[in-house]
């Protein structure tokens, strides 16, 4: 997650080793599973206002120029369609972020149904998620929250579909790098007062490696979702195409298998990537 200090962040010394190790793993499913583009579902008044963690400066292949949408994957964006203003970016994010029905017929909106406009989720120095004003380099960020309500024999599944539109490819690449690194600093993270995620691990799969034939880069974070006395599967998948980053998160529940959760996450990610390509692709 980007900080909002306005400066370029310093690379963590272990980023290269972590990236190489993660990239060697072949992920299942779409590329194998909430910022939560939004782990921080809404602003937390009690959250610390400390600065966000340092993060890496992006991969050498990323372009740092203007609104350049350079892509490592075969997808090519029409330069005229790549957002360069806040208004354009907000329109793209709204068109891409999945509504409840796009997750499946059983899903409905959570309350709140979407993130606070003009904010992004940030992991603070105490490993707590909070929402802050959009950092430099981010044109727009939107998360939509959906759920399958609990039934007599199943718990409530919570999912998030997020879209962040950056000003440059390098800014977007930084988001993927930071996502990969955060579990090294915070194996356990506070989402809300009564919600935590723990035992976190992250895996990177750049385009052309593993099963990634759909995005310039992909990061999967997995762990456990803890609320009350319940411990369930948690997965957060982040993928980048050019300047656009899409994310899906799934908080598991009683009665749902890991395979079901993987399918929800992977299908949602592919759907949003398809929407990005449809909105920005040449000839569309």
C-alpha cells in the first residue's frame, strides 16, 4: 500500500530475494487468490496516524514517465484511453470494481457498500489498517464490499473488489512490491477492532511465470482470518495491468472449502482484469 507522505519510498533490502522466491511458486486457479485493496474497510478514528511502512521502488522494467501504460503482458492500452485526470480515473475505477451480483447470485452489498471516496487503505507502523487521503501518484481508488449472509449451516463470507488507478506504471508497480513485502513486517494485521488476519505469506508471479498469462504482475497473500473465536481462510490477490491495479479479498467462513474461496477470488480477479482491458484496450 502506498504511503501519503509525497516522497519516493526506499527499497527494502530483501525485496529481490522475496520476489525471486515468490515468483518460483506456481499458483493454482487463475494465478492461484482487500487494498482487501481494502483490508481497512472504513476509516478507523482510533487508528494511529503514524506513517506508512517503507516500500520498494518498483521493478527495473517499470516505466516512470507520465501516464505511460507500458505493459509486460500482450495487452496494449490505447494511450488516449489511459486515465490522466482524477475524473477519468474515478470513472474507470467505478466501471471496473465488481458489484455484488458480479461475484455471484448469492452475494449482496455489505454496509458500507463501498470505500470512502478520496481515500486509500494504509498499513500503519503498528500493523493496523486505516484509510487515508490518496497518496501522491494515485489518481483514484475504489473498493466495493460484498457478502453472502450467514445461514443455519454456513457462516458469512465477506469479499472485496478493489481498483486503484495510478499516474504512472512505476507507481502501480510499487503497490505490488509493497503488497509482497508487508507480511514480512506484519505477520499479523489488525483490520478492525474485532477482526485480524495472521500467519500471512505472500507470493509473486510476474507475467510469463507460473500460470500468469493475464497480467503484468500478480501477488497472492494468504493467511488466517480471525474474528471472535473463529479462524478461517483469508486470501488477497493483487494484479497489475499498466497503471491499473485490481484486487480481490475473501474472508472465509464456516461451511466453505478453500477451493470455493479460491474460485470466488480468482473468477472475480479475471472479471476485473477483463473490464480493464475492455475499457482501455486499443480498438474498444
